[in-house]
C-alpha cells in the first residue's frame, strides 16, 4: 500500500522506515556508481584503450542522466515515487546483464551500453529519491538527512572497488608484466579474453540482487509525498509562477551541480589510474578510491553532527568550495616522488596492510572531503520553494549529473596531452563556479 501525504503529515514510524529504505537505495547508488573507478583501469587493459578512451566509462554512465532525467520526471508523475524506484532497480538489472555478452565478446561499445542502461535506471531512482529525502522532513535539516544518505552511498562506494578488484584484478601486476612480454597476437587476445570474462559472475549476481530489491520495494509500505500539496506552504509569489525557468536559484544550481559532479567523479574515478601512472603498484592503488570516499564519509559525519545546530548549509557549502580549490592545487603542484605509507584494513581479509601513498594522491583523496557537503547542501538550496515544480526541478538537477560524463573526458584528454597530474587543473575553475553559487547564486531571484 502507498500513502499519499505531505511531508508534515507523515508519522514518525513512516518517517524512520522511509529514511531507512532510501538509505538502502543510496547504498546501491554508491556500490554501482563507484565500481567505475576500477572499471576504468580494468577496461583500459582488457580492451586496450588510451586514457581518453577509458574515460568513456564515466561518459556512458553519467550521460544517461542528461538524456533520461526529464523522461524520468514524466514517469514519476505517472507512477509516483515508489513504483518509479522499483522500475529504476529493474532497469539497472538489465544494464548489469549486458556486461555478460560484452565480456564474452570483449567489446568496449557493449560495455558502454551496459553502463548507459545502468545509468538510466539510476537516473530514475535518483530523480525520485533525492527530492523524496529532501522534503520528507523539515527543510532546515535536509542537508543532515542527505548526509546520512551520503554515508550509505560512500560506504558502499568504498567497499565496491575493493571487492571488484579482488575478483577481476587479483593478479594485476603479473598480468601487466605478462602482456608486456607477449608478442603473439593470438596468445595476447586469449589472455585479454580471460581477463574480460572475470566480470561476468559479479554482474550476474548484481542483476539478481537488483531484481529482488525491486520486488521487495513493490510490496513495502512507503508513503508517497504529494509535492503539489507542498505548494500550500510556499509564498504566493512562488505559487503564481508558471515555468521552471522562473527560478534562477535553481538554474544556477543546475550549472554548479554540473561542475560539482564532474570534480567528484574525477576525484574518485581517476585516482587509481593516477596512482598507476606515477608508478604505484595496483596492490596499493586499488584502495585509493576508498580513501576518497572515506574523506566524503568524514564530511557527512560533520554535517550530521553540526548542521543546522552549529552552522548552516550555506556556510558548509562555502567552506567546501574553498577546500576544493586548495586541495586541487595541492594535487597539481606536489611532486609525485613525495610519498609516505599508511596502514589500511583490507575488507576482504580483514588484515592490516601498508599502502604506499604519494602526497599528491593524498590531495586527490582529500577532494572527497571537500566534495562531501556540496551535494547535500546544494539540493535543499536549489529546490527551495519550487512547490509543484519540485519533480521537474529535481529532474534538472539530476541532468546536471552529466558533469560526471563530460569533465572526466576533459581530464582524460588533458592526461593524454600533458600528464595525469596536470590534468587536475580542470578541477580549479570547476570549484570556483561552485563557489559563486555558494556565495551569491543560491540567493538569485529569492528577493520576491
């Protein structure tokens, strides 16, 4: 049964259950999304790609948000939040299944199709779940709720590349050495075919889990939020608006979110390949995405503890953008030979291990800390006062996730032209654009 209600009519029991269910979905988002960090070096080897070509992994995945976000909003208007989220899970399952024939034929375009379909399902899920968690409770604590979702998301993202790497890249260093010594094209193709086949079972298991979760949600009690009814609590000036384009704070938020997602994806998905490129073995580099996401989890914990009691969502956004510029410059200007070792726990064996960590890579990982509060702070600011336009506004913000498709390609091209380190210059203007929104853009058009 699905209940239609406004956010102030939901019982405490329904509120807690709804937050828990959406938290599960954010875990799924993180697990599927941050697998790209290991897929990039994996497919670069298996399909024999350049850096630029390898970053089409992120392009195919994130461009689906641009293409499918508005159709997702139309679907949600027909189905409601709950049924739309079930459908999104099943579409993701189809995308996971496409990986099986892609691996059998070792065909990069087919891998990209699977990623696009997965992204399509996620676009539908995110178009539903982000406004849902934003408006299901008090607006002043929205960043706290989104931060809780972020912990679920990034915890999944921290373990996902380690789990996948332990399956598909368990002997990466030996494999690279073997490929370097092989001159026979038939033997080389056989080695690469065996490598590609390693993704078949993990993605089959993922597809089964996604189908089961979609069925579970279909029969779960999850109240639907009536976003049209939310308009009753908005000023008359907002109620009288006739177009989504009459909300400049939203439009500027879409632009800022585009650049934010781009730098977040670069910080998480480029860091393994960056470590490899400056001489770090895959035994250490495969953990680097997890370090980025641990930084994000630390930022979310700060938000949960201190927003809005000690500082506002706006202040969190301002500080985050300043840190983003500082850490980007640190990654660019720190010589790669400055390294140190850190202790880390391997989640597959629960054994302590020592990781080699160049200081420049540490700054890339710290971009995760800088990025952590940007998403949870921007969503409530951008959706403020949209009333019946909430679902469409959410779709536009989801379209901005296409920044994760385009900016990593820019990074990949700069890496081919200059170096993987100098390519991080793309992050500096991106954080400056987000900084404008933090200081000025979120207030645009709200004077009335």
